[in-house]
């Protein structure tokens, strides 16, 4: 398939480009999120990072101006802000806020370790069966007549980003109280989140619905009254709140034995070069100026393949693809649409090793003559991944 036309630099042009070339692959009408894609936007966000008060305010939902969440996650997810760089950026922050913020960075790293070891098995319950609700839920899991759910789902679909607190509200409501298939809810959230990654999204849902721990997060009215009290005050069902009480837990299952130990493929320690590359292959995991392969070959053209078979299955939000297109436009990358194994066949490539099983399958079919290490915050080993708390203490 021929290379797609160059992506225009202006936002209206990017939206039109996505609508023309990718609109048949989206779950909604392409539009621009308030969060802009690209390294320049990522650099501005990092330069303005101030985590003072983060520990106390990271879970605040409303009012929006009081939120402590940083909003860096879309840039972290796509490699514009590597975790080690963000870790270093808060070195001078107040100790309590620095520790809490870095704890969240470690959670992202832990999720990557789990996904690198388990792959698509992360779509199965890790240790416990999904909980069965005590009382059948009536209507949609995310009922539009409840402001706590309607406001949150609107932000998800219009902005493509949520604070962690409301992500847990939606996951708990869908998979715990309503008792619907947690994977369906996780996939719906993934479609819209600009920072959606199989690793963090799936593990976050497993933790929230209790399939990872046996202790589901019990979304109920008190969280809303604490984090966004104006939603309860405006709720037409305030006198008969259907989320008044905490929901139930699930039963234990045999755990995936790989959680307790085994090898996690972490990629090479040093660059592996056995030829002269003609281009740098970029993927959605690493689209920043600091991508190791891109940094090692600044004079080579960069190429990105929009995986059409995968996108047809995922049906991502148009906002996600606009964010991605903005990033690719800034990089000046050659953009193709199709199967990466077909589109890149016969080209000697340089690439950055990536902790994603799908990347490794695609890479095996390509001529990678230069492979560069992934920028780990903590390089994986062979120890237990059964819990974040145990992993983080090692």
C-alpha cells in the first residue's frame, strides 16, 4: 500500500486527515482531545510539572482546578516522556509528594513487567473469579441517570482521559456492582483513553474488580461525596442512591504460575547491530525524540505503520488516532496503513525493543539489523510478580 499523504501540522487538518484515511477504523467521529499529541506538548507538560500537594490531591475529581493529577500519562504511555526522565524530574519535590508520585510511576513499570511476562494471559483473571453481585443491577452498568457515572463517562469519551479515581469508579461499577464482563468494560475504556495500554489498563481493571487480589474496590456513594460532592448534591436519585453500599467479592482461582516466578524478557542490555539500517521503525510504545533507535540514527527516515487489521479489531476512538497523528506529524514520519510485516518487508530496519508481545511477533517477521534496549525504570528479572507491594520492595 502506498505511503499515506503527509499529515498537516494544524489541528483541523489533522482531524480531517484522520477522518479521510482512518475514519473507517474508529468507533466514533474523529475529533481533537483537549490533550494535544506530540513531543513539544509533552515537553511543555514536563517543564510545568509541579507535584507539590500531589499526595493529598491526586484522587480529587471535582472541582477540576483542584485536581492533583498531572495529566502526563498520555505522553508516558507513548514514550514521549520515558519513565526514567519523569522520575528524575521530581527529584526536588516535597518528600511525601515525590514518594507518592514515584509510586505511581512504579505502578506503570510493574504493569509493563506483568504484561511482558504474561502477554494476552492478562486478559484472564489472575487469581480470583470476578465477583457476583448480591443484588441484580438494573439497566446499563454506567447508567446515564447517575451524575457520578454520566459525568465520568462523558469525560472519558470527550477528552480521552480520566483521573485514576474515576477510572476505578467505572471499573468497579461495571465489573463488581453491575456484574458485567470486566473485559468488555476494560476494552471500552481502552478504546477512548489516550494513555490506554494493554498493560496498565488490564492490570488496573484486574486490581479494581478483585480478580488480581480477591479484594475488589467497592465503588459506592461515599467516594463520590468525598471526591466530587457536587455530583451527589445534583443527583435526582440522591434519596434512593443505587450505589449506597459496597458490593461483594469473588472466589479464589488457581493463579497463573508465572506470577510467582519465571523469566521476563527484558530485551538486550546493549544495542545489537549486524547491518546497516535504512530506516527507523517506530511503534506506538515509543514515539518520542528519546526513542533509542531514533536517537542512534537521527539521519535515517522514521517509518510508522498503522496496523490496519489490529485497528479494525480494536475500533479505537477517533481522538486517540488524532493524538497519534499529531505526534507522527511532528516527527515527520513516513506513515503507512496495512500489515507491518507486509508494509516493511525487505527494508533493513533499526528499532527499539519493546515490552509488548505483539511487537515481538511483528518484529520476528522483519529485517531488524539494529536493535536498541528499552529504557526501563527497573529492568525485569525472574522474581515474583504476584503483588505490586511485594515487587516494589525488592
